[in-house]
């Protein structure tokens, strides 16, 4: 359903009806988004009986990648909220690519609804959404989740400085996002626990997130347990930012344990057994499952079975685990590349543990897998010993990056060699076929001459 179909017709305000309709007529001719977005937002706000609109600033991309401002018309018969600024960033084709909202006051629920409806209308080209410091509530995050699930084009979301008591940030994990920024959201241990639970109970192929920013939150050493649980079961995440999260030596030790081989804890063992038991029960009796009520249809059971089969075939806690000395051991996370732990109260003990982890990753995977960039800015470096350990860490990372680049170049040259061989074989085959054709023609000419 389009935006125009969702919104009812205008007509309850005679003073603004004509001016708004004149603007809406231009929407049918496919004019630029810098005019379409304010018009649709005004229309939606008017239908909701909300006669306030944010201050809208429009910018367009230049050839050098920078943005320059574009003049926009003043909204007709609407009061402009100077404390809420809505920045629209357009590409060279004047299509909306990014929206940034800067709010110094609590956003009205009706205004947020209008913003969400308008954003949905432009979701075909919109890729980045920044709602920093907008005082978003838990219900607003649920609304964002529904919008992101309905339109998968938005791949980057930033909601910095939007804390809420419910700590329901986990609802944004599996919405097709690649970058999620949760800085200054006052995420505590309970919120991290919800995030870890969402990762554990979700098939790994659903998560498309490659960068997670949890910096400047109340993680502490206790919360590192749940971040480590995320790293233990996620192989798509490439970068995580834990700047200024009050992480000490014990917390970093817990995090680094997920980068090498580890034993499954009780929750992970329970998860493995639960998945296998559900699979066995579903496959043994599809018609009447023991643990399902009779109201569930066979189609729903098959959908559940498909999800469980995906977990069994792709979840790292199942396919990368093996039994040894009565314990279930799983391979460590060698997918994460960027690890930012700057401005945390770490000591020399943590730095030595980092060196040990990097050496173990290099020993088990000498092809450059694992951590390649670690940010240690702001960590204690007043001692000469700490500075020496930092230099050792950076040397190990440089060596690993050189191995990665060399392996990529070797694979590239190998592909070039294989392609050259194929070309040579093809050319040789064509030359031989031509020679065979020519010899056949000679034979035919000899036969005809003899006849």
C-alpha cells in the first residue's frame, strides 16, 4: 500500500488545504525528493492534527563527495520546531540517501508516526537513518523494527543517546541492518543479556550485521560475559566498538576467550540439546507432535522444522563443535577483524593476554584469519613495559595484515594463471579444430578429384 493510500484525504483545514494540494500535485510528476519529502511530511502531520513540523535542511552530494546546502521553501501554515532539525542528504540524481534527525526535545508520538510514514515512502532509495538524541522510547524502537523489516533498503541505523528502561535494543538486531550504532544508550547488563539471547536463538544466516557500536555504555566486567556470548555464536560480525565501557582486566579476559577454542557453557549446551530434541520430535511425527497443541497446522510445523534444520546446518555452536575429554569444545571466533577497546581501565596483564591471543590465532590460522586491527587508545601507557607490549601487539597485527594481503595477491595471481591456462587451452582447441576441419576439407577434395 502506498503512502497516498494510507493517508486519508485532506479537507478539514480550509486555510492550508489549497496550498498543500498544490504542492501535492507536483508529486505526480516525479520531481525531486527535496520537495516531495516536506510535502508528504506536512500532509501526514496535518492529517494527524499536528501543526508543527521540524526544521528541514537539504544537502546534495558534490562530485568530490562533499555536501552543499539547497534552499527549501517555508512550510505553509505550519509552526517550525527550531529544536528539532531534520537533515536530508540527496545524491547526484536528487534522490534521498540519508536522513539525520537532531532533536533537543522529546519528539511527540504523532510527529514520530508521521516521520516514520514519510520515511517508508522513500525507503526505495534511503540507506542511512540517524536518529541520535531524539528521546526515543521503547515503543518507538518497536515501530522502527516493523519499518525496517518491511523495507530492507535501510542498512545503517544510528540511535545514539536514546536510553529506555525496557532495554529492548535487541529488536533491531535482525532487521537487515549492516551497521547499528548504540552509543550513549545507557545499555546495562540486562540490555546486554537481551542482546545475547537474541543472537543465540536466531539462525546465524539471518543476521546481516557487520558492525556493532556499543561504546560509552555501562558494560563493566559483568556485561562482558554477554558480549562474549554474542561473539561465540556470531560469524558475520566483523567489527565491534567497546570504547569507554568501563571494562577491566577480568572483562577483557572474558572477551578474549571467545577468540580461541572454548568449552560450551550450560546455556549453550542446553541450546544444542533443545534444538536436537525439537528436530527429533518434529521428524518422528509431523502429523501429531507431542509437544505441540492440535491447533497448530502442518504448514506451521514444517516452517518450524525448516528453521531448526537451518540451525543444525549453520549454527557455529553445532557445526564447529566437537567432543574432547568429556567436554564440548567449539572453535573460536576468527571472523571478527576490528576490535576497539580504547579508553578502558586495562593494565599490563590485559595487554599480555592480547599478545597471547594473537599468537594463538596466528598459530592455529596462519592465513591471516582473526583480529587484524585493535584500538588501544587511552589505555595505561605510562609504564615502559606497557609501551613495549603495545609495540609487540602492533607488530603482530602488521604481520597478520601482510599475510592477508599476500594471500589475496597469491589467490589473485592463481586465478590469473588459471584463466590464462583456460585461454590457452581454448586457443589450442580452436586451432586443432581448425586444422581438423582443414584436413577434412583436403580429404574431401582428394576424394572428389579421384572420382
